[in-house]
C-alpha cells in the first residue's frame, strides 16, 4: 500500500481495484495521469505513462526518500523498483534485472536513464575515485549509445532503433565496479557540428541535402542539435575515445551521407556514376584510393575455379550494393562503439576468491511492439522479440508467485492465462517456423522472390490458428494476394508485407566492399572489417542470415534474463501528439492489452492481493489493537499479527505464511488503512500533548538552571568588582593626588548605575579633600571658575581657567592712575556701603553717536559703575546690581560684554587694556557674577549667553 497518496489520485496499486476489468483499469490509469501521477504499481511491476513534460520528481531529495525503503512505503516511482533490485542484489547476493518495455515513444529510454541515475546516486558512500569513474562511464555511455542508436522519427524525437541490455557489476560491498553492454541494432551530425568540422567532411548544414535523412520529411522536434552534438562529443571524450577515433567516427558518418547521394545511370551496357565527384570525397573519407572505391561500386569480383573476373553491376544492382554498404558500415560502426565502451567499463582483474562474489544488475531497454500502416521485416523481428519477452514476463511472474507461496507454505491455486509459446514457436520453430522458411528460401539456388517465400509459408502454416493470408482467407479483403500475411500476436493482429523480406534477410554485402574497407589506411576502419583480408579465391561459410542472428540473440537474451530475479517497468504512450494533457482511451487500451497488464493483475489477484512481512505489517498497523500497541508481549510477531487481525474480524480473509501475512481482498487493506488513519490522529494528538509537556518541562529546567547560574555569576561579578574597587582605592588617602590617577575597573552591567553613584561619591570626597584647606578668597575663586565652566563650557575656547583670577584689574593694568582709582573706590565704598570689589577692567564703549570712548567698569557686590579713566575714574553711571537681569557674551575670541538691565538701557562694552595683552577675562567676569548671585540665592536673575557670531 503506497503511503502518502489519497484516493483523489486513484488507486496507487492496481491490485487494490474493486473489480478487475479493462474499463476500471483504464479509468484508474486515466485519473492518475490527469492528476500528474505518472507511476502506478501492479504488485511489484511499475506502470509508467509518458508525461510529455519535464517533472521535478528525480532530484536528490527524491532519491533520499526512496533509498532503503520497501516498495509499498512510498508512492509508486521508478526509484522504488531500482532500489528493490539493488536491495535484492546486495542483501540476498542475487543477480537481478530490470526489464523496461513498451512501444516506441512510451518513455522506455528515459526510464532506463533514471534507473541508472538512481543506482549511481545511492552507491559510493566513501567517494572513492574508482567507483565514481565507473558510474560516470555507465551514465556517459547512455548519451553516446543514444546518439548513434536512436533516431528522430514522425512518432518520437528520440526513437530507439536498437535494443540495449546493460549489466552493471557490483562488488561484495554493493559498489559498481564495471559493466557490459549488449546491443540489438535495427538500423542515425549534420546540424550540430561546427563549421570547420563540416568543411573537412565536405558536409552541408542543410539536412535536406542528403537522401538518407530527408526521407521522413520535416519533423517537428524539441531537440537542440547543437547542445546534443556537444554533449555526445564530451561524453566520448570522458569515456576514453581518442581524438583520432572520434574523428574517424565523424568520417564514417559523413561517408554514409555521401553514399546516399550517389546516383547511377547507364550508357548503353555500361553503368556509370553520374555524380563522380563524390567518389573522390569517399576515397578521402575512407582513406583509400578513388579508383578502388569506384571499382567496388560498379563491379563485383567473381572467382570461377582458377579464374577471377570482374562482373559489372546494372544500375539497380549498384544501387542495392550502395545501400547495403551504407547499412553495413553503420552497423559495424555501432558495434565498434559498443565494443570500445565495453573495453573501458568491463571489470578487469577481478578475483572472486579475493574480492568476493561479483553480482549484477541488468537493465534492458528494448524496442516496443510496433503496428504500422506498412509492417515489414523490421517490425516482424521487433514483435517477435516482444513475444519472447511477454512469454518470459508471464512465466517469471507466475514462477515468482508460485515460489513465494511455496516458501511461505500457502497452497497454490492454478491460474489460467494465455500462453504465447504457440506464437513464439510459429516464428522460431525448427523447419516449420517463419524464420526457418525464410532462411530456406534465401538458401535456394536461383532467383527466389518474396512471393515464393509467401507461398512456402502458406504451404507450411495453412492450418496454424495464428497465421493467415489472402490465399488462405480469400474473402478477407484487408489482405493483398501474393503480398500480405497476418499473425495473431498476443498484442493483437498484425499484417506484414513480404516485400523485401528476402533481401533484408540475406543482407548481402559484396566481398569487394569488405576488401576495400580492410585495405583502408585508417587503422580503426581496417579493424572493423577483419574478414576483408580473405583472398578472392578462398571459400568461406555462408554467413548467417539476419533472421537467424536476431533469433539467436533473442534466445540468448531470454536465457540471460531468466537466470536473474526480474523487475518490470511497463511504459505506456498516452497519445500520438505528445500532449501532456491528452489521454486517448483506445490508444491506451490497445497498449494495456498487448503489454499483458490485465493478465499480470489477475495473476496477482488470483490468490492474495497484498502480502507483507510480519514486522513491517506490525510497524504500520500495530496501533489498531491494544494487544500490539505500543509493543506486544506475545511469543512472536506472527502471533501478534494474528491477534490484531482477529480483533478486527478479518481472520477469514487472510493466510499466515512463515514470514509474511497474506491478505486476500483490497477491502481488508482499505479497512485497515481507515482504522490506522483514525488512530494516527489520536496518537499524534497524544504525542503532541506529551511532547509539548516534555518541552515545557525541559524549558523550565533550562530556565531555572540558567537563572541559578546567572544569579551566582552576578553575585560573583558584583563581589569581584567591589573587591577590585576596594583593592585599587584602599590607600587613596595617602596618595599624592588622592587617587585621581587610579583607573576604575569595568563594572558588570547590573552595577553600572551603582558605579556612577560611587564615582560621584568619590569625586565629591576628592573635591572636598582638595578644597577643605583653601582660604575664603580661594574658595570664591574656585566657585567662580566652576560657575564659568558650567555656563560657558563648549561655548568659548579660552575661559582663563588655568590662571589665578584677581578680579580687580584697574590697579594692575594702569599703575600710573592706580592712586586715583583707589581714592574713588574708597569714596564709593563709604557712600554705597559695598563689601568687596567683584571685578574691574578698562573697557571701550561706543556712544550713541557711534564714537568709540575709553571707559572703565567697576563691579561691586552692590553696584555696577561706568567710569571715565581720563577724569580720575569719575563715576559716570551707577546701576544697582539687582537691576542687572543678564549678561551676553559672544562665542568668539573678542571681549564683548552686554549687561542687560530692567529698564532695557543695556550697557555694551568691550574689555581692553589687559596686561599681559590678549588675556581673556570674559570667563572670569561671567563666573564671578554667577557665583555672587548664587551666593545671594538670587535666582530670579536669568543669565543668558547668546551666540552672536560676527560681533567684535
């Protein structure tokens, strides 16, 4: 039962259909195709429907989902069958094979590539270079073989014109160590090659210029020829083809194209080559002489006794020889390419006694059953091949079923099925089969025609139930007299035309061509034609016919497959127009019938529809029963499964094998799945509850532990900080600077505000220690400087804080008039009763007539006086200090001061006459006034410091 697919996508396994009928089978197949589910199961057979579009279901994530899983544990997929084959090979040390079948365009080649991709992805755990090399070779060989063995046809962009069976060899650890390829060739440079290469081969870019490749007309294709050509060239390089070998391949392909364009005519009794310039091109490409090429094309050398004569061809015989040469060259080229790949990838120096058993996974990708409007010898061989594979398929499926029942001790019920051995015998039976009659006709002396071959068939097979012709059925107008015969295949009736059977079976290639190519100076070309070394007079055995060669290869293939444990992929083509949406009912019905899918389904359903090992069954359904959930205590898993099914009431529909439980009807599976789905919801809720509680408790314990640790750590940091502060400031009283140089330790975050308070306490103590020994005059000066700093810091550059502030500067700046100032200040003190002089200095004032005048300013603790120094400092104006509302100074270096008064008659002066010159006294003036007002607690006065740039 494939997991994770609901019934909206149909039944993932056809075994679970309610009724086994062609209509229900196709309805389920159509539903899954329309829902984008291109893979389905019939037990352990994968049914694949070509989606005609790229699908994102083959990436690394998908590989991991299927790696190591049982077939029914994931939705149907090619990766599941590839993993099953790999596990059987690795676990049971058995050779396995994957047989991929279906008609042309059904997606067989793509399926084989994805299977190879999966096997490459799941091996090589240790990234060893040798394993990587082998896997890369196997994957690259696909690209090369497709390029030379596939063709663009009206039905398919990438139609296989050859069958390929590839063995992948694995060591005892399950890593690929090599491989081998067998090919079954039936019958492909122009647009993709670079211009320089085409010029050297005398090839044009237009494909329609060549007779051999323009036969099918203009074919719509999604293939990028340039990219494909480069990919093939790169792959050949990776595999190990030398530059010379690759160039020889191009030369041979070009030779075939040029051969197709040769035209023969006649001049009386003489046969001529009409476009003789091509002969020189062929000689160059084949590395042989031009005259030898011309002679081989126009003459046949015949030995009669001791005499050797050259017999001239008719133009018809020359054309036949030309076409036979082209086909033979291509076949030899393809076989040589396969041989070179095998030389590179085959296992070398492997000793089973040292390295363990060498196991194999085989992948067979071979042409599917073909029914065309005109069916000839090629279709006859293809359909015979499919008959052989179908016979093997039914036999092995039945054999597998019977063996499994016997292993498990379950009684086997005989199953009736159509045995197509009768059709296989019709084709291959000695003396009576169609191949034997054809070979006999080809060996007869004299002129034997296709019509004579048909007459011989009618004589030998007149009473065969699966053979007929117009002579045997005169009223059947679908058959032509002396041309057609019909065979009733397992896949349906096919009418074959005997036209060309004799020539195609002989596939005669004149010995002259073999000698011509053997004598080439190109060593690769020479190696492809070893029989060309025979002299003209040597007698050789008659070569085997194409039919015999093909029959022998098919018998060998079937024997090879029968010796392995098989897995199957059945490919279906949903329509003929390559649409990703169209499901043509009749088209698919025909394929389902001839692929034998219903027979396979009936075989699977005849006994028990589903079987699972006891541990796997319990793992999936144990939650249904109280006796098995969460774990059972019964003697064995078999007893546990028995108790579970009895509890559900299904014991009448099951059988118990030695290692597996067998379930007869799909309805039981569906019922188990429904009960499981219901219980899974309850279990999920229970697990969520338990898990959430567990997570909450874990989170609580972590938080509690973190808080304890945090608290302890904080205490430690606080103690450490306090100890460090105590250590650094322990002897601060005895220090010269009372600890000013001591660096404070960095506090923990929690003590940052505490550190600020501690620093303030220290700073206050340090300041008190400094000022407690100062005189009252020094205290006044300190307070004034502090007031200045608070008010003007950052406003003016020079505040004069580094010098002593004298306050009364008129005596010092003008010693010659000091006595006059002393007398005036004494009179004012007696008169105005002031206690002390706050500030005095010479100033300059601009009067109302914009005339500069020298004046002096005296500020006491009661008044502000403006004096005239030219009149012995006679007071000119007296302003009570309580009338001063503010002082403004500029931010520059000037000494401008504005005293604001209540009556708005401001006094504007500029300090001057300083000794030494340039001394700044603005800071002292502002600080002294601020300190005085603060000491009076006179806060009603607002001191305003204005920035007035540009004032001098």
